[in-house]
């Protein structure tokens, strides 16, 4: 997935992911290896540490065999519940991390997380899973169900932190659907490949906060340095009486560079 396009509708299918995680190909994270989509914890750490206290109860959507949860636990995070639709990867990860009590693993479909009580998480983390849902046969309905569940599971003022290839024009409308109520701050991060290329010259900032317009879009004159950049949406759950969806006012934001 990348550049705003789905390469395959299979990204929404459990059978596709089971086959991928069963395969022996390290490049796809198969055969018990690991594979991190988009960005690693090392790159995301400044933002995550600034926005998510280590004592938070965190739900990791579509964990796959990413190192993110393991690295967060090693860095002091106390309670990370990992879910994925693939029973294959859940078994692999449960076995791999059986000595790390901060990490739990459950096979679950993000469209139906009724197992969990309302307002039972401080933070929901999503790296690539909304993207997979937007490629599924039932998109965008399945993605909408997932986001309604995320809003239900978060405590008031909890955070849905979404890491995606989707630009605001593709992601803000679905985030701001009825039933969800967010204050959104956006960061843009070049791909690791671009960062590597650029660091041979003058050092580049790795992450940039970009103020969204009132209707939740990129400023009209904004130009992406790396066209393949990743977008990080920090969505604060608003209290019910507040506006349905809005960009965070500048004074409320934190600079994570
Ligand atoms: C693009 S991968 C991202 C994996 C991991 N978060 C990472 O950053 O490397 C998408 C993940 O979402 C999972 N997934 C797809 N559809 C799902 C669903 N309906 N419910 C739960 N997980 C799902 C897949 O099994 C896969 O592990």
C-alpha cells in the first residue's frame, strides 16, 4: 500500500493475511519474522512519548508482526492489547512475546470489538490497518464500522493515533463521519527511503506538524517534500457536546521534532 492506492482488495481479507504470515518470505514478515509497515518505533518515538503516557492502556489495531508493541514495552509502556484478524499472526506473536506481560494478543476483527467495554482504552494505535480496511471489498463501510468502534472504546479525550499513507482529502471525511467526534492534529513524515537519501546532504527534520484548514484539508499552497510521505493523525476524542470534528488550534499542539 502507498501513494493513495490499494494494490490489492485482498488487504481486507483474513485469508490473505493468514497466507502471508504463514509463508516463509522474510520480506513480507512471513515465517515468524517481523515486518514494520511505513515507519519504525525509533522514528515515531518522539511523537508517541510526547502524546501517549507510558501508563496508558493502549489498543494496537491490526498489529501484524510489527516490532512496534515490543519496542514500546521495552521503552516502558505497561499495557498494550494487540489484535489482528489473522489467527496465524496472533499465535506467532503470542508465542514470541509470552515472557512480556505488558503485551497481550487476541484474534479479533476491528469491525466488531464488542468484546471490549465502552471507554476502556486511553489510546488506540493504528499503523496501516485503516489503510487495509479502505482496500477491502466492503470499503468504506467496514472502515466506518471500525472507526465507530474506536470512538466507542476510547475514554473521553483519549487518542486515536493513525499512521497512514492517506492524505487528508482521503482520510478526514471518513474520520469525521457521524458518530465520531475528534480534534485532529496532523504530522507529515517522509518515508525512511527519502530520509536516507536526504540525510546524505543537509540534515532534514523527520516530522513536520502541518496546520489543517478549517475544513480539515492541507493548506492550498502546501507542497509535500516526499510525495510518498506518511500522514500521522492525532485524533483527540471530544466530549459529546463539542463540535463533530475540527482541526486543533495551534496553541494546543506540541512540536515533536
Ligand atoms: C498493513 S498491515 C499493518 C501491520 C502492522 N500494524 C504494522 O504496522 O506493520 C495491516 C494489518 O491489519 C490486519 N487486518 C486487516 N483487516 C483486519 C480486520 N478486519 N481486523 C483486524 N485486523 C485486520 C492484517 O492482518 C494486517 O496484520
